[in-house]
């Protein structure tokens, strides 16, 4: 069986952009408007000769409470069904209350969790990325999904836990 990594996080943090990076193709839909990704879509990927599935998540609830519940639910589903979880945070924004709520769910995950600090397009954002250690999910992996910065290291780490 091919292992699956689920990509979760609140809307607009760059999940679909990261999915495209990880699979090396532009198949996941990236939008400036949140909520365009269907609930769960899987794509085949290959890194260093190993095959795995990358599952993008979407869904969108208009109010903040609904959003928190929906992202927390994605985390619960991922903990039950995926072999690894990548939780994406926008480093330029920092950890929001929704991100903190998801982290609280993920801290009790038996499924390995990798924290990604996305939108680290240049060195100036590294300190914001490092601040995400406070989420209690281990080392934040700095990446720029749009530029590809850091994604090789992320893929190496992913294959360590997958
Ligand atoms: P999703 O809702 O989490 O799937 O986020 P998307 O992948 O659709 O991206 C939302 C917005 O963030 C789009 O305008 C992307 O171009 C932008 N974005 C994604 N990754 C990065 C990044 O690494 N750096 C910057 N500057 N923008 C990004
Ligand atoms: Mg998306």
C-alpha cells in the first residue's frame, strides 16, 4: 500500500501551492480566494524513488467558529486515516487562534506531524518561522511553496516519518 500524507491548515496558508510543490506538478487548485479546494483530493508523488500520496484538504466555513471546527475536524480525520500529517501555518501571519486550536488537537496525535512555516520567501521571515516552536509541534520547517525554498528538506523529513 502507498502511504498518504495529509496536508491540513486553515484556508489561504498555501496548502494547495505546497501540494503542487510536493507532487512536482500543478494539479491542486491555488486561489487568492479561500475555500476553492474540495474537501479531500489525493495526488500521487515520488521522491528519491519512493511513491506516496499527497492529500490536499479544503472546505470553508464563513464564520470563525465554524472555521475552527472544520479545520479541527480535518485534523481528526487525518489522524485516523493518514500515515503522516503536514500542518501548514502562514509564517508571515503567525499562529492564529484557529492554528492554535488545530495544534491542540495534533499534539495528541499518534500519527507523525510535521509543522510547516510557509511563505518564508526570504531570510527576513525566518524569525517569524522560528516563533512557531511555541506551537508545541516540534521544529517548524521553513518553506516557500511558491519559490520552492526549503521543500527538499521537507520532503527528506517526510520520508523519514512516512
Ligand atoms: P490554501 O487555501 O491553503 O490551499 O492556499 P493556496 O495554496 O490556495 O494559496 C493561497 C494564497 O497564498 C495564494 O495567493 C498563493 O499564491 C499564496 N501563497 C502560497 N504559498 C506561498 C508562499 O510560499 N509565499 C507567498 N508569498 N505566497 C504564497
Ligand atoms: Mg487549497
